């Protein structure tokens, strides 16, 4: 990272700065998570099939994965405050577009702009470093926890807002909050630090090529039910994915500061953790997408499901999100005692067990709540926290940001592909009479997901074991 000479904050301004950044992080985290409980509602209102609905979640996740390292590097060079405010206005625009979108292309564009908000956490870290580096250890924990809490607030509030008001207000209310906080941040921070003033070396070519490869792959999965496995459009998109991917590798091997450092990726602790993160992302994204769809299925038409409203779906999802907030710090203590490798393996097994539970028992709402607690709350939360700890321990301190960014990109790509895979499973298993997904499609999705989650056990032995410095564990958050 570039050297930055911070201007000390005014006396008494540090707590106010942390509070404002924390509030902004909560609001953005809430806006990012709101589409999930209301996805069946959005799907009905816009007349989308499961694959098209999955594009909304996929767009948000892919945007965050590709742009996060670029935005963070830009914040290093140009100043975190300046980038944070620009980021906030992009998110405001995305929320407004999503609120008033009446078609799939507009909704996808809104989610693209909102996806930039995933970078708010690393940019907030840059802001904290500029304003008061001596209090970083406390401030970082506050900001990281706030983004997770914001996600929980979004999941809990999305359904009631959509049902009581409308889908538009579900997006508009948090967007208005982000707008007010962005204006306040501009007034509070306008005299604060402004970065190093050096030109940012951004790998735009690498970012665009990676985005192209992921976009063509995602579109191919989305259109596979209509195009078929053997067709000209499928072949063209596959060739485009391979071409973009090969060009991306060529560029990343030659630029000075790539989006993904392939040399870093070659390190044992980094590549092993990235494989686990990517495959686990694919595996748990399937139930992550299927749970709301199953809860919303109309039993009078489909013969199964619960006909849950967006509000009810929010209530069913919230316990798992609440547990995930607690699991991160607790996992840090567990890693200190038994090491990252053992916790990652245990997290994979618990996640698979939770998904298998849903595959066998899904006739009552509490079956799904238990499955989500085991899967999203316990297993995934523990595994990803331990993975980040193992990555940090496998590299030098100066390489921490790059190594964790690689792991984060792998996780985001896995989640995106998993969401699209789950939509493909539902789309290819529609009932010819009701034109709705069948019970067998959901069971198949859960079974496939459980198998995928267990696959990374083959490489867990390459994940770093016990940490070299126990003090590092306490600073790791999911």
C-alpha cells in the first residue's frame, strides 16, 4: 500500500468518525442483503424464471468480487474518504435504479451498482488508517462487525418492508439512509486526510478480462435451459469464457500490480484455501438460493412448500444470520486451540450435514430453520473464518491484503456460480403442468450441494494448521 501521511483528526472527532463510518457500513450492508428474502417476490413481479432471478444475486456478487481489489487500491492511492464518498453515491444510484426497475435489464444494472458496495469494508479500513491509525485494532473490529450486522438487519427488514409498503420502498428506505449518511460524511470529513496523491496503478485490463470471463460463464449457465447443452450459443459463450480466461492469465502474468497475484496464488496456503473457499462457495450458495424459493412455493399449486410471504421468509432466515455474527469471534478462539485446518474440516462436515438434513426433511418450516442454522450459521461461518486465519498465517504481514483479497475473490466467484447452478437445477426440473419446480428438483439441488461441500476435504490437509502467532487470530473476522 502507498504511504499516507494522515492529518490528525480534531479533538473528540475520533468517536464521531467511527460512529459515522459504522452507521454507513450498517446501512450499506443492509442494502446489499435485502434482495435475498424478497427474491421470490421480485421474481413474480417482474415475471422472471429462476435462472433470470439468480442473475440478480450473481450480478451483485460478481461485481463485488471483481471490483473490490481495484477500488481498495484506488482508495490507497487517492484517499479513502474521497473513494468512500464516491462509492456511497454509486450505491445510492444502484438502490434507486433497483427500486424503480420494471424490467430485468434495469434491475441487473441496479444490482451491478449496488455490488460496488461490497468494497465498503476495505475502503473504510483505509479511511480509519488515514484518520487515526493508533486506534485501528478497535476500529477495524467495529467496522467488520457492523457490515455483518447490517446484513442481518437487511435480511430481517426486507420482507416486512416489501409486504407492508412495496418492493420499491424495500430498496428506497436504506438508500435514503445511505444518502443522508453520505452527506453527513462529506460535512464531517471534508478537512480530513486525502491520500498519498500518487497516481494509482490499476490493472483495468485484468479486471475487465476477469469480468468478461465470469460474465460469459454466468450467462451461459443462465441461458442453458433455453439453449441446451449442445447448441451454437452455448458453444460461443463457452469459447468466449475460455478466451477471456486465457487472456486474463496472460495479462496477470505481465502487469506490475495485477488484480490477482498469480505468484501469490501459487503459495500452498493460499491456493489450498482459495480452492476450499471457491468450492464451498458453490456448495453453500445452492441452499442459500433454494431456501427462499422453497419457502415461497405455493402448496395449493405445487403440492409442497409453504407459500411464505417475504416477511415470513425474513423471519426464517434471520436466526442463521444472527448465529453467523457470533460464530466468527468464537471460531477465532477455537482456531487458537486446534488450528485452522481442523476447524475448516469441521465446518465443511457441519455444512454438509445441514444440507443433507434439508434434503431428507423439508416438510416443516422448522426443518429449514435447523438446516440454515447448521449450514449458513455454524458450518459456513466457522469454515470461512478459519480459512482467512490460515491464509493470513501462511504469508508475510506485507502480503496480508493481497492474500485475503485472493481468497475473497475465490469465495465470491464460487457463490456466483453456485447461485446460477441452483437456478439451472430448478429451471431444468419444471413440472409440465404447473410450470413450477418439482420437489425432486429441490432434493437434487440439496444432495448435489452436500456432495460439493465435502469435495474440498481432499485439499484441507494443505491448509495451514496451527497459527504461528496466536494474536493474529483475534483480529480475523468473517
